[in-house]
C-alpha cells in the first residue's frame, strides 16, 4: 500500500530580519527535513483560502541584507535544515549538494580532496539554495561569471507539490528563472554544480595601493585577465585628488610549490574559526564619519604600496568579516543598509559621479568594494552585467540616507545599471522594474509554475515582482 504523503511540519512563530537587521516581520517558521516535507508545506499553504493566503518563501542562513527571506504573516521554510549531504564526482568535476548545505561546510568537505566551490561571495555562511536564488558572485566574476553559470542541474519543488529536475537543457526557462529568482519560482532542494581543482588552501596575492578611482579602474582594466580573483577596497570618504583611492588585491589559488616549506607538508589544511564576537549591544553612532574616516586612513596607510606573491590563508582573502561573529551588530540597533549597484562598461563617468556624491555626503562606509564584472548568465533577474559593481555598507541611522540612495538609484538607472535584489531593502518598484528588462519574461515563467501566487516574500510584495 502506498504511504500517505507526509504532513507539513508544525511551525514556530518568529520575528525575522535580513542581515541588515532592518524591517522585521513576523512569520511562521517551518523546518522541513526532506523534499517531501517541502512539498507538503507548499501544498498546505496553497490549500488555504485566498483571503487567508499570505504565501511562503524559503530561507537559508539569513544573509540577504534586506527582506528577501521574510514573509509577513505567511510561512518561511528554514531550508538550512534540509537533509544535509554532498556527493563529489571527481571524474565529472562536480558536486551534488543539498540546498541546505552551507558553503562553509562545503569548503571544509571539498578542500581535503583538492576542490573549491566555483564562486564564493564575501561570506561563507550562505547555503547552496541561497547561492542559486541570489545567483551570487564573487571576486572572480570577470573570469568565471556567477554561481548559476556553474550549475548543471537542480531539483525544484514547485507549489503544486511536484519535484522537478531542471537544467539549462531541461526546462531552461524555469531553470534560468530560478537562478537569481529570489526563491519565487520554487524551493531548490538539491543542486549539481562544477567545482574548481586546487592544490592548496592558500592564496597567492598581489597588492597595490591606488591613489584614486581612475587609477583603480585603469589597473583593473589592464590586468584583470591575468588573475582569477580581483577586488579593490575603496576609501569612500576621500575627496579631491584622492577621490576613490583604494587598495587593489588580485590573487590565484596558490600552487603547492609556492607555499612556505613548513606548509607543504599539509597544503590543503583548513581550519577556519571566528576570532571574536561583536558585543550583543552596540550604542548608536559607533560607525560615524569621524570613526570611519580614521579607520579608512589607517587602513590605506598600512597597505603595501606594491607587494607581489604574498601567500595568505584562504579565509583571510575571501571572508575576513567571518572572523567576527555578528559583525552586523556593530552598526547599532537600527541596523545597516548595504547598497550594491552595477553599471555597464562605458559608464565610468557615472560611476565617478556616484563615488563623488557619496564622498560629498560623508557616507561612513568602511567596507566599500569595487569589482569588475564579466559576462552574465541568461537568468532574467540575475544581477551582474558586464561592467563595474560597487558595494557599500551604511548605518541605517545615517541622516538623509533614504534621499541619498534614491538619487543614486536615478543615476544608476540612467547609466543602464541596476541594484542587487539580494542586498536591497529600500528601493521602489518602478525603479527596479526599469532596471530589469527581463522581468516580464520571468513573470511569465513564475505564473506558469505558481499561478496562485503561493511563493512570495516581503521583497516581492514591496517591489511588486
């Protein structure tokens, strides 16, 4: 006799925010363990009368900065609890992993075998499902594109309870709508993607101080094709001739013969750990123009003018902030807003104007990074476009922040650019619709697999996706 489908797990009421700790909303959190339990939760939500249906969205480790993994009054599926596990296929150069697997766990599991994820963002505390939903990018986009470019196939539970296998060849419209689709086309339960062979757990890094933004743009344009990874920290409070000065770092995975002799005995050794924790309560105003200017000045002065071939731990290059648990609390009780935008090649003048506007406003961002994007994917809501991207963190309490960012939105849109949905917490729907010309095609796919609008989020409602 066939077994009845599993009932949806009971949920727990919770108040949720994104990593920026702004705009909290209450939802019922359900922790499915299997794809069948995901399907049961979606079917239960779909069965509710329309007037009582507040929707469902999946959530990983909560590292979207805004409201992408919240659903006020609805159900949030905590997919970090999906049955863990991964299967490495060295012959194919791929790994198949549960959507709830974190990149932190995956890195720790892959490195002893000489492999590394194809793309990692600025934190390793991201799930595989979240990496696909946000189509994450890293310091190697100019060389390797975004995470979705490396996904060979995925398993997706749609609101009708069906578990579908999709890939660039099998239902490509649904596959690419899911990549970068912010969890609004279905719940990813498993994915197969390519991995990168490496000899060590270290990086070989070249560093240069660049005196201004034009020097940074010129250096990156001239040399990015020689490096797999490139990023430039920008001093956003520098003005005048020093506008946009920064520290440019470029790197490759170190070969075994490039390690110091003591490290060659265990070239793939990897033991990341948090060195400190942010205090649970931080007073307002800790990060202000004076304190951030002092930090930026000291950081720029301490950076090498020119250094070549330094061997650094992988964690220090990719994930320095992960060394401080709860670092988002440093922005005070009102939280932080991360603003990330991209503009195409040819819009460098507009990029300069944006940096100048932020500097003139005294925007106290100590973590401002510039990267160069290469070709994107066919995903209609994927963020990267060939060009430049700038990301910055600002205290939500900064005076005039909303007005300042609205002005920047207008500049970015006029330049043919866009903002990153996984970082957004405050944009308006008209602006975002204009920035993403593939939105209509994405909506058509979403309507096909979710005609009753079961999958939604605070972000989807706010931006009228």
